[in-house]
């Protein structure tokens, strides 16, 4: 059976981030040759363009609200609608963020299309913060999974984005590659977890473990990729860096290759690659594009 075309959609937003920069990521990835790299995998690629750009702005919130939450919800609703077009065309979405909250829109659009998908969350963190957990730093970028799962205290404007609440259940979620301490401080998320040290030991085995963990989802799984899963010394693009404890690019490539080679793979979300971290030649964006193209290529 031939592969379905890849449908590229940019969501150029830093509205939910800690500062500006991520709003320029989709354009930087395209300029670095992402569409050509995907075409070299042998799959047809359709570029669906970008949603409206949303640059970070200061909007001091009430104590129990995420920063600029009304605008974040508008960004995600527009992305959800645009993804409906990608899915109705029969394309596998390759979504270029922006910040991590965009995965809420991808899961919501998939649910709109009647799909029951799991989520492999390849990220240096787990994004399980709730608005009341850190009122001094109420950034929605660190709250995406908490709102996918509709944890107690989640904001209605984000947790209620899709056609159902919760958008995702913990048994269809696997965290992969995190190097932080356990973020499930409330003990509410009994999801599978594969830390960075385990992935570094054997990325192919980690991919198999993640696939088994989300295997109960009837219609496949999405892969969320935050580039902060990488060691900043190895590929310096992460909006929020981690040093000396993340994955290396070859390990991430092999992990992703093991995931996307599965016939149940149903989409990729690439987040948190900040062009402001790159050098004047765009060297690191090109390196990230090469990594993604290699990971999505047929098995070596």
C-alpha cells in the first residue's frame, strides 16, 4: 500500500512561550529545506502554508490563568481548523510549531475527524504543570499535556478545545526522552515513561517500548517532538535549553525512525526550535532538517 502524502502546516506562534522567537520557527524550518528533505524520503509532500503569526506579548494574568490564555486559545482554534483541511485531504500532518501547546490543536483536530490516537511525547519535560502550580511563571508552554488530560485545575479555554474532554487519556500517552525530575507532582498521570538515559542506551528498543505503550489507541499515534529533548551542546536550538543530559542527534534520529516506520504512525509535531539560537548561516536549523529527513526516510 502506498504511503499517504505528508501535509505540512506551520503554526507560527510564541503566544504561549516564555518570550518571542518561536513564532519564526516554521519559516526558518522551510528556509532550511524541510519540504525538500521530506520529498527526498520518497513521499509526496503538500505544503498547506501557515496559520496567522502570533508573537509573544506581555499579558500579566490573573493568578489562576495561564499567560495570555485567550490569545493562546485563538491560535489553537485556528490551527485546529486548518488541520481539519489537512486531515480531510487524507494527508499525514507534519506540523511546525511554535510552542508545545500546538499539540492540543493536533489532537483536537484528530478527534474532530473521528480518530482515536495515542501520543508519543518526545520532550525534555512532561508539560504537566497546572496554572496554580507556578503562579509566578504561568506559561502555557509547560502545561500542554496537563490540558490534554484535563487534569483538575486545567483552564477551560485550553482543556475544552476539542470535541471531548479529556482529549487524551493517560493510557494512550507515553513520555519519551525526558531528563527532568518527575513532573507528575500530583500523582494523577499513570502514563508510560521512558527517560533520556534509557533512550540513550538503546533508541530502537525505546521506540519499540513506546509503540507498545500506546498500542491501545485504535487509529494509530502522533509523535510530539520538542527539540529541548536534545543536549543543547549537541544541537543548540531549544527555546528552553538543557545541557549535558539530553539526547544526541543520532540517538534522536534512530528513535524517530523507529516510531515513524510503524504503519500506525499518524503525524509529527515539531516544536520549540528557536531561530534566535541559530548562527548567522542557519547551520543548526539545517542540521535539524537533515535529522528529520533521515528519520522519515525508508529504513536504512
